[in-house]
C-alpha cells in the first residue's frame, strides 16, 4: 500500500511537470512558428528559447520561475553587455575559429568565477548566450550586427522566460509554499508513525513482531530522507513567493517547521539503535504499569509533534499534560547493575530528548550572523586557487569544444559548445558517468525527435503534442538513479530542438550532425577534466575518509576538554559535513571505471560510513546527556560535585581513547602503500612522510580498542556513587536541592549506553580499516598496531 501511494505521488508529480514543460514549449513554438513577423525578427534563436524553458521550468514552482526570471535577467547582463562591447572592438568580420573560441572562453571564465555568489541556472543561461553570440557571429561574419545580434539572443531568452511564467500560472500556480506545507505534513505523519512503531517494538514480547515493526520504521526512515530533500529543494523558492502572500494575505508557512522536524531525527535514530539491536529488553523493567506509562509518554510526544506541524489536535488531558510527571520515569532511582539494562534507560532518554527538541526554540540570530559573515567573505574566497579551478576548466572545455566543433562543421559549430555550457556543474561530478548519461540522453532524445518528424511531418501541431509523452518520460529519467537530472535534461533538449522547429534541413542530417557535435563537446569536457583533475574519485574518497577520522578526533577531544556547547556543536557539524562528503565520493568512486587501477572497495567504505555515522550519533547523544547533567548539577553539594568529577574522568579517558584511535586511523588511511612506508623508514633521515594527497602532522596513536569496556565497568560504579550521593544529600537535609533524580539517572545511563556502543563501533571500524589497507596491499600482512608504530618512529 505504501509503494502504491508513493508511485501515485510520483506519477502526479511527473505528469504535472511534463504538462507544464510541454505547455511552455508549445507557447514558444506557437510564438515562433505562427506568431507575427516582429517576433520572428527579434526572436532569431528559438532553439535557445526551448533550452531556457528546460533549464527553468523542469520540476519548478512559481517561486522557482520568478527566481528564474531574475536569474535570466542577471545572466543576460553578464553576457550580452560585455559581448556588445567585444564585438564592436573585434568586429564580427574579423572573427576566426581561434579568436571566437578565445573570446568565448574568456567570457565564460568571467561568468563562472564568482562560483559562490551566482546561481547555477544563471551561469548556464549566460554560458549558452555566450556560445550563441560569438559562434553565430563568427558563422555570419560581416552580416552580424554587433548590437542587434546579442539583443536577439537576449530576446530569445526572454521568450523562454515568459513562456515559463505563463505555463506555471495555468491552470493554477504550483506554489513552493504548498509543496513545503505538504512535505511538512507528511513528515509529521512519518515521525509519529515511526514513534509508534519503535514503541511497539520496544514493548513487544514477540521478537518477530518487533522485527517487523523495525522493518516498517526503516522504510519510513528512507522515505523521510526524501521528504527532507524536498524541503531543502523548495524552501529557497518560498522567498520569491512572499510578495504575493503579503499582497493577497495568504497563509504562509513557518520556515523553521522543517528544521524542527529534521532535528527530531537524532532522537529517532537513537530509538532505532535500541529496538534494532538483537539484545532483548529484560522483562522485569517492563513489568507493572511501565507499558501504560510509556503509552502516555508516546501520546504526549505525538500531540507535541502535531502542535509543531500546525495540525488539528485534541484538548490536553491530564494524562498528556507535559507538566504532569511520568510515574515510570520517577521510579528510576537506581543505576542498573548490568550493561544489559542500559538500552531500556537509553530508549527513555531518547523519548525525553525528543520532547526537549520539540519545545526548544531555534537560535535564529546566530545563524543570521554566520550567514552575513560568509557573504562578506564570498568574493574574497572566490579568488582562492581551488575556486578558480572550475572556472578555468569550464573556459578551456568551452573554448576547445567551440574550436573543434567549428573546424568540423562551421554552420553547426555552436552545437559542440552548447552541451558544455548548459550542463555546467559547479561541484565535482562523476566525470565518466555524467558524460555517459548526457550522451545517451542526447541520442535517445534526438532519435525520438527524428521519429516524430517522420511520423508527423505534415502535421506541425501534432508534433508539439508528441512532446508531452516524451517530457513525461524525461521527467522519470531525471528521477532515476541511472540517468539523473543530467540525462533527463539532455533527453528533453534533444527532442524539443527537432520537434519544435522548422526550416533547419532534413531532420536525420541535423540529428547526425548534432550528435557528432555533442560528442565533440563532451569529449573536450572529459579531456580537460582528466588533465586538470587526474585524481581518481577513489583517492578523494580515501582522503575524505582520513579527514572524517580527523574530524572525529577533534570532536572527541572537545568532549574531554570540557569545551563550550557552541564549539562542540561546530565540531559535530564539521564531522557530519565530512561524512556527507565521504558518502558522495564513495558513490562517485563506485560509479567510475577502474581501468588499470585496483578495484574500489565500495562495500568496505560503505560500512565505514555507517559506523562513523553511528559514532557521530553516539557523540551527539553524549553531548545531550552531559548538557542535561550540567543543568542538574548546578545545585549540587560539594560532595556530589566530587563524585561527578570521577564520572568526568571516565568520560575524559573514553574520549581520549577514541581520539587517539581516530588519529591513528587517520594516518593509516593516508598511506599510499606499505611498501612506500618501508622505503620511507629506510630513509630515516627524512622528517616528513610523503603521501598521495598531502602530509600528515606528528601522529599520536593508541591501540586500546578494548579501553571502552574497562571504562564502562568503572563508569557504572561511579554512576551508582553519584546517585547514592545525590539521594543521601537530600535525605540528610544538608541543603535544599532541586534535583530531578530520574533525569540524572537517565542521563548517566545514556552515557553508559554510548560508552558501550562506542566500544563496539570502534572494533568494527578497526576491522574495516584493516580490510581497506589489506585490499590496497594484497601481498602484505596488515597489522594496524605495527603500522602505527612505524609511522610514529618515522616522525621521531
């Protein structure tokens, strides 16, 4: 049933996208084929009008289209204005293939350089305009007007923009606000359902029933990640729709709602850790009225989620009033005697954490300050060597494509540069995979266009209708893992450039020439990419793995140093960022061909990513627990503070152990090979260790993988002393204290659970690192402790 609903939703989305894309293309075709003469005189390049439509309207909302209008205007100012000056200085009659390629490359470099302050759509439109202005100016020579020719390109762009706006308004505008509101509603339902499933699995006496509930929750967790992507996709577009909201006083959507729902994921992942583990919850802990109390907590959490989601809610009953204490929590007065009881306490801790996240207020001011600081530094950072590289590669690719395309066929030379221009991506892509899907999309789209012209060669109107099923197919291609957005857009452009025009010669000849020119352009992109970025994605994934270990080391070190909450959150954010990059480059390395290199160990890297993600979650849970203890510890007596200091020492020992192990793994994963390490050791005079992608600092390592287990034993003993000390102080009446004893027990037990799981994840990470090193050195015996010692001796 769930798959059916998801399938229907995808069909509705794809049909709506295809309808609006076909309608916009029909508007462009009707204006250029049947419109008055003055439109044909000014809109001299209807092909680029179609390209503009595909770039702006694909899966767009009204906010996206309004932003697209501004981006098109901005792109036109970037390209047309300088082009008029350039053509007046050079004069089109004096243009050659070489000077045309050089002028286009320099103009493209200027457009792409501010990569952090210009939207990708604006860059693609501007680059496409640059190709048409210079290459067609070279083709026509002296007949080209230096002023009117660039303005005709701008008019062709404007027609595509107007068609997008009209298509988005018919029959009703598709609003980004509605998409965000619907996604928030589905997310709220998703979160409440998962809470129910986790609670059902937690309280279930049947292991089969618990496993089934966990499986259902995992399916919902995967769908929730797609909903979060939808929120991230449409939230920037809401800004462009606020002016109509203010004019017509429509109801707006709170921007923080999606962030609030997404922040609940950490608590849900903690609940999944407990119910997904094969260790059963002791029945004695769920005896009596505990299950009923847990049900009351569940209802209260669900009610709070509904309130956050602005949905209808029942009146607050005494049982669900947050101010009423929970009996099952108030009975938690003792630290468990065995580690087997810790999952029960950790699950309750996650429930309490979920409530805390729901009622927390977002810190908007700090975010705005950081955003303003990043904006002021954006232009300065654009001149960094790493930021210049995308502009340099694109300009060289575009110039080379125009040069070779014009040498192959002067009348069709711009078709070699257009694919490079309109498919520009600021971030690194899987070069061979993306080029492959672009080529396939162009070919199948062009073939469909030729077939449509052959079948409907006497019925021009029917040719436009034949675009609707193709746009529907292209919309599905864009959402598929095989082709993605690059393949879907290429397929749509390939078909519309043939079916939407006339008087461009025999369709079959045009199709062959365009496919060849596209192949030239894509080949130039690959060649430049390989020359300027020869590092394989597998090597970058290896480097990112080392950076993830370094971020883990920094994060763990901050816990041991009692850093501020802001510093800890920043380190956790940095760790998450590196893990996301690791996931990205791991997928890219899996997609690229191995050629003569050793195969990439994708399964091992995937396991490492999962283990490091769990480690990051456990450190975040530890931070929350320490924060709760800090709040409760403000009113403690000196005796309790002394006992708490012992717990702090245990946590410091744990975090030091994790940090040192992470540092050791960081250095090991940076090694190019074990043979290179032996050669470096033979040259003991050297004080640096060359690696493939950089240099490592002086290492510090630890082989105490079993240290967390030892720490856990002493930690539980100290926790019992803390609990006894708190309760004894209150009984003796030494001072009037306001301590939530259940909160202290839950936090201490949550830390104990994290200590135990961190030990398990550390052992798994060690095994995976060993497997990675072994796969890179198949003829050597791998001993991580021995490798760490060798690295340490190298730096002495």
